[in-house]
C-alpha cells in the first residue's frame, strides 16, 4: 500500500526541523504489514526500550513487554485493524497501528518513529496515514492514549487536532495516561 498524496503533503509540510534531513517522498514507502513481519521488529524493539526507559520506575520493568503483548496480533489485522510501516530506502523508520475500539472508533496504538529519524515530520505522516486508512475502513472517530512522560507525543496530538480527554493543566505525573479523540472527515469508504 502506498499513499503518494499524503507523502507529498508531508514532505511539503514537514521540511527540515532542527537541522534534520527533510523527507524525500520518492524514498518513502508505506506498507500495511502483519505484526509478525520482520520489518515491524524495529518498531516493537525500540518501543520496549522507550517504555522501559521512560516508565520503568512508574509501572515496573516488565510493563513494556506486558503493554506490547496486551493485544493479540489479529486485532491489528484487516478488516478492523492495520499496522502501517513507513520505510525509507527499504529501512523501517516509522509506523503505527490501529485496532477496533468500538463500531465507529479506531484506537491508534504503537505510534513510533525511529530514534535516528525524529524531528522529520514522520509522526504527523504516520497519523495522517492511519487516519486515512481508518476512515476508508468506515471508522468515523479515532481514540488514542499516550503516557504522561511523553510530552513530544502529547504535543504532536494536540497540533494534529486531537481533543484531550483530560485536564491540560494537570500535572502529567498525576495521570496514568493521556487520552485523546478526533473525529475523522467523511471520505470514500472501502
């Protein structure tokens, strides 16, 4: 699965942030993959390290593995779910997934950008691709949560038009997770 319109839009809007290398749409490929595909492994491995590093003292050292294994892989497969990976020159650099939350809502999960490719607009690109596919699959709303120690994710979701389901003025450390919702635009459905 490729998504040229989104890739062209992302390269124009993302540009080079803080000296990061700009996105080249010609070098990017968006793939819809099963959870056990080897190209997904970098996402899961780096997410486990990220979660343990940020939350080990808050939720315990085994919490990352528990979170990453909480849902069966089948929940991220069509028709109710998907796992998208963005490859640059055949290397996995960003990705994310969604699963059915309820009949009209997709829950976004596992949104990730490789640590060596951050600040390039890839998070926005992943969100746009997931939202577009969820809308084509018939979802009218998305829901997601992020942890209180991920201010970059919090800011990304706010800038992307997500509505916080928590008090923005609350100390994030007093919240177990930060929930967001967003209505999806009506569009062609598959």
